[in-house]
C-alpha cells in the first residue's frame, strides 16, 4: 500500500469534501477507511494499492468533479 496526500486548490467547503470523498472511495484499489478529505487545509489523504491504480488515476477522478489538483505526494 502507498500513502498519498493530494493538494486540491478549489476544495473550500464540507460539501466539496463529501463529494470528493465519495468519488475517491469508489475507486477500485483505494483503502476506503483511509480516505480523509480535509477541506480546511485543502488536502485529500489516503492509502491505495499501486498494483490496481496510480495516483494519477485518483487525481483524474478528483479533476473530473471540477476540482483543480495542485500536487501530490506519495510515500
């Protein structure tokens, strides 16, 4: 499992956080219980299986909702 922190520029409210959380949790390979969307710091934190998807896939899912992804960190 890899850990990712994704900075989202346009994440500004709790409703946005819930929308992003639902989309990220729906992705195959994401550890559902690990997803944390922090609207006050505009970050999405999660664990994912790099054998099933890449961080770019998660970024694309967030961008498809209309949010601007600034950068990601993977550990």
